[in-house]
C-alpha cells in the first residue's frame, strides 16, 4: 500500500523554499547603486521582514542641497507675502495731488471767462452767460476725471510692479527647486533590468505526484485482480456452479470405485478395499 506522505511537514518545507526563492528574487532586483551625487542602498530587517531603501548624498551634493533648501524657504516666504495687494483706495493721494495741481489753472480760466462775459455786458441768467458757466463746469469735470484716470494708472502700475516681483520670486523658487531635485541620486541611477524570478523547488507537489502514481498502480493491480476473480466466477457458473462441480466429482468417484471393484473380482488385483459411499459433504471435507 502506498505510504501517505507527511503533507504537513512537506507544506512547511515548501514554504521555506518559496520564501528563499522570493528573497533571492528581491535581492536580484534591488542592487545598491553609487554615483557622483551619492548612493542608493537596500537593507532587509529579518525581524520585521521589511525592506528599506536609503538614499545618501555625497559631501558636495549635500552642501548644495542644504543651500537650496534654505533658499527655497526664503523664496517661499516672499511668494506667500509678495502676492499683489494693490488697493485702488490707496491711490486716492494720486487723485488728490492731481486735483491740487489743476485747481489754480481751473480757477484762473474761470475767472477770465467770467470777466470777459462781464465786459461783454452779459447778464447772469442769459443764454450767453449760461454757456460760459457750462464751459467752466465742463473744465472742472474734465479735470476731476483726469485725476481719477491718473489714480487708475498709478494703481495699475503698482499692481504690475508687485506682480512682476511675485512672478520673479516664483520663478526663482522653481529654479531652486529644480536644482535641489537634480541632486537626487535616484534620478541619476541606471535603470535596473527586471531579473527573472527565482523558482522554488516543488517539494510538496513532487511528493503529491509520487503518492498519486503509487495509488494509480495499486488501483490498476486491484482492477486486474478483480478481473481474474470474475473470470473464475464465470467459469464456475459455466460448469453449473458449486453443485455441478460436486456432482461431477461424485460421478468420477463412483466410476473409479466400480472399476476397482471389477478388477478385484477378476483376481487380477488384491482384494479391493471397500470404498465408502461419499456424499457432497464428504467431498467438501476431502477437498474435492
């Protein structure tokens, strides 16, 4: 009979083989790398069963990296605090200054126009005098609007200056960040080709296959044995079964007994021994 393998023990051995193959595959795909900027190394902690990747910069690269970090922090503060904050209300001083500069000229022009109207004898309320007053008012409104426009232009210029400074800081921040990122040794490492996976030994499967083959051989032998037994049974049935064989044996016994008796009565042989009459049960006892 096929001996049943210790599948529990084999499973434990298979796990060990699988773990070893996985470890070999991991080591093959995690080489340590070194270049002018630093190194990238791998480590494995058997206690936690965790892999770790360590990146270290070389001396010069580490110093430059530290400088870029400091510059990045300073520029980041400038970007955050230097966003355009120009307020139109803050430009009221430009408008007020414009109006103050225009006031003497407006007053002088109005006085000249009124004096000319009086010299012409124009009375207050007349159409001609009203036209002069409207002209004086138009000059006043035009001057105020020009003051507002000057304030808008001053605000826009201030905003553009602030925006230019903000964008400059942002650009510098991006440049410093790019310099810092370029110092990453991983960016300069050669690409590691993917290794072929290590295949573990099939301990458990081999034992299972062997056991199955032995069982199949035993089943085949059992089937052949059962086939022979069935042949014996079929032959027995053809002879009439147990009773038919017993009857034939009894007839053969009787014929032999009669022949012996006849030979004995003729004097050719010693006196025959008396054969008892045998029945079916006697033949079975004698193995007939």
